[in-house]
C-alpha cells in the first residue's frame, strides 16, 4: 500500500504503508542550501561538506525522495493525498488511510 501526499496535506497512517511525501526532496535540498554564503566557491565547499557529513543516510533519503516522486508519477497520481492499494485501486483526498482502505475494500466486495 502506498500513501502519497506532501507536508501540507498530513495523513493519519495505519502503520506498515509506504509513505511518499512529494516535497521531501525539496525539503532535503533546502536543508543542504540553508544559510549558504554569497560567494559561490565557499557555498560549494559548504554544500559538499554537508553532503559528506550526511553520509549514507543522506544518500538514502535523497534516493528515496526521488524514487517516491517517480513511483507516484508512474502510477498516474493526479491529486493528494492518495491511497493506493495493489497498484490498482486509489482513493484521492482522504487523509485517514484506514477510511480510504475501507472504501477500497467496500468497492472490491461490490465489484469482484
């Protein structure tokens, strides 16, 4: 199950679902570029230092953030929040994941 949203559209999760926040990459970039000096060479050095100090955890966060955007795009998500089950069923606009899943289950029972 995927839950696709952003920081402006909080959701109530159930636990165990994959949460994709479409603005996560932007937030990471903002962290890396916060309070940079005006001098481009100094700014470059500082960003490289931040990237290196972030280590594999930062690399994983960046990769995960961009993979999430790619996954949402490949599923054709058009609105958020979106709850996707089995890469086939989607409920848009419901911030409570349990309610969205219940709607999907209700639909599956009615339309086997």
